[in-house]
C-alpha cells in the first residue's frame, strides 16, 4: 500500500478519500484525523516528534535532519515493522496540535526541511535538546 502526502496509507486517509470533510481549527484536525508535535521522552528525550492519527491508525516520525527522510519510529497496525506500543499508554509530556497539515494544501510529511525547522522551534520553546 502506498503512503499519501498526509503520511497515512492512501486508503485510510480522510483527506485523500473524502476531501470535503469539515475541519476543526480549534484542534488542528479534520473529523477523526489529527496532527501534532509531541514530546514523548520514552521514545526520544532529545526532541519533539511528529504524530498523525486517524481513528485507530497513527504514525510517529522523527525528523533528525532537514536533508534526510523522516524515520518512522512507531505506527499502528498488525503489519507494522516499527516499535509496537499502545499509543494510549505512551506518556506524552507535551502535545502541540498542528493545523498546518490538516488541509489538502497543507505541508506534506515529506517536506523534511519544514518539519525539521518546526520541531526545532518547538524544542527551543520548551527547552528540549542540547541546542537553543
């Protein structure tokens, strides 16, 4: 199965399969689909990570460089080769809803420069990581 520009399997993405769905600007989401930058020290104590959720499907990405694709640290699904964890049990110290990906015209998860920079800003605001 191929991944859409929103970082989900194409068949599972509300953005790609139902582009007319209403959005909620207050949560940075569409119905059942949310995007956030999260700080989950048990996965990586040095940086915020990118999380997108849609219903029971989700992926967590680490943008370690503006020049390399993100590393998928964990995702839902029985066929996942990533870290197996229960997202509901993951301790998330900070979760910043992120509306910039919620629209079909939003920023793709493949835009590593953009997400690396956004995560660096979140790290600086929260005093996370070695560099300010």
